[in-house]
C-alpha cells in the first residue's frame, strides 16, 4: 500500500502541477504575453510612424532648401539686372547731361558771338564818330 500511496501522491503532484500551470497560464502568462505582444506591436507601429515622419521631414527640408536656393539665385539675378539697369540709367543721364552742357555752351558761345559783333559795330560807329571829332578839332 505504501507504493500505491506513493503512486497516488505522484499523480496528485502531477495533477497539481498541471493545474497550477494551467491556472498560471490563464491568469499570468497569457495576459502578460498579450501585454508584451501588444507593446511590441505598438512599438513597431510607432517606429514605422516615426520613420514615415522622418522621411516627411527630410523631404520637406530638401524642398525648403531647394526653394531657398532658388530664391537666392533669383534674388542675385534680380540684383544683377537692377545693377545693369542702374548703370544704363546712369550712362543715359551722363549722356543727357553732356548734351545739355554742349547745348548750353553752344548757346552761350552764340550769345557771346552776337555781343562781340554788336561791340564791334558799336566800336566802329564810335571810331567813326571819334575820327570825325578829331578831324573837326584838327581842321
């Protein structure tokens, strides 16, 4: 009977261990395993989302850098065009100023020429008058 008793106790221990394993499996291992699996899925989902966001940010950064580069090139082109336009305007103003000064100089020279002619005529008349007076005094 002792042997039988021992056999029953081994069977009883095996049943208890099996029962404990089933209870632990249902109460602890499966819920914890489920939580671990859900957490791993959430981490994987967040990782994919972060990669997607990173790619979006990198893409937007490249776009912004391209727009900035294009803007710099455009501003340099506009600046050069304005400098050239300013130079052309300056040259035109210089040419116009030279033309005006030439015109003014020509007009003043003509006025001086006319005054010189008038002065010569007046002197000629005065010389005639003086010569007549001198003749009258000596004769």
